[in-house]
C-alpha cells in the first residue's frame, strides 16, 4: 500500500509517536502480577508484547496532527490508490482510538490488493477525539466535534465525506490494565481477535487514560456500528461498510482537482 503524502493544508503536519519510557515503566509495573479472568493476556502484555514494534507500525501509517478549534487532534489519513474512492470520515465517541482500525485500513482503502472489487474503495480519515488516543486534551468541555470534523475534511481536501459513527462508552477508560482488558474483550470472540493489535489498542488507551485529559462527549447522533466493531471482527466490519456505503449514487474525489464532484452521506435522511 502507498501511504499518503501530506494534505493540501500545511496546518496538517506529520506526527511521530515516541512514548516516554517512564510511562511504559509505569504500565509494566501495573502488569507485574497478572491475575483474574485475563491473567494470560495480562502476562503476555507484560512479558511478550513488543510496544516499540507496535509503535513503529503506527508510525508507518503516516500519523498526522492538526489544531482544531483549540485542540491538538491526531489522525490517520489513508488515501486509496483508486481515484474514485469514496472519502469516509470515521468518528468514534470516547474513549475509542484510531488503532482499533489497524486491520481494516488496508482492505477498505485498497480492496484490489485484498481480492475485492476496486469500486468499494475508500479514502479514510480517522481522527481521535481530544483526550482519546494520541490527541491532546480538549481546551474545555464545550469543544465542538461537529465543527472540528468539518474543518478537518476541508483541510484534507474533501468537500463532504461520508461518515461512520461508532458508539463509545459513557465513562472514560479505567487506568487499571485488567479492567481495561475486560472492557476491550467483553463480548468478543477471541478466535477473531488479533492479540497484538488488541494490546496495541489497550496500550494507546491506557496511556490516554493515564494522562487524565478532559474528554468531551460527542454531539448527539445515532451510531452506525457498535464500539470495537473493527477490532472484534475486522472481516465482518469491512464487509458491512462496503455493503452499506459502496455502490451508492455518489462520486468521490478531492474537490481541488474536480470541483464538480460532490459526496454526500448515504444515510443523510436517517
């Protein structure tokens, strides 16, 4: 896959993740005595999981950061090699993070390389809410996600991307690793979950929880998918997104190169 160059707006800048060793040491100390339902997972998180390798994988995505209405927002922007791909903004309520989409970025943006019809390709924009994932804290609880995502799309060259919303939790993540794993694995079929990917998500979310950032709630709106859908069953998530969005009577493209094209959310009337 060819990862994207910077967007047309120079306010969207590269972001390189390097977690302070002190934070990792604090996490390791919390994992030193695994017990309970997820003891095996906690033990692997402590002694087998390679966060630095996971960190390098995240950095290869081409992480970006931009200031939106006073908050430093981290995002992943993956351009499809298909020129008519549909721009898709994926929004999660707290405390979700972009890392939950690691296994679906490739199939959604480059279906041809994954044995699927290139007509079901997407350009993906996956931001983290302030206080979640790798984003900075929100300046105040009144921070408006709706205004921020509209501005983000414009900065990346899209007039009106389609949108998917994923439900979140009513509460911030716990900073206890065992409780966090319980939240991430609850209801999951473990045969479908990639352990290293899930622990990448767990580490990102634990680091965010440790920072005690102010996290705004998302504006009211109906979720299209449940929380963790892309993490718990990546193949089903990809299939459902393709089914619900691809083939709609819309065309896609960067408005700077073709101002006549527009993209609307297929379920805008819902």
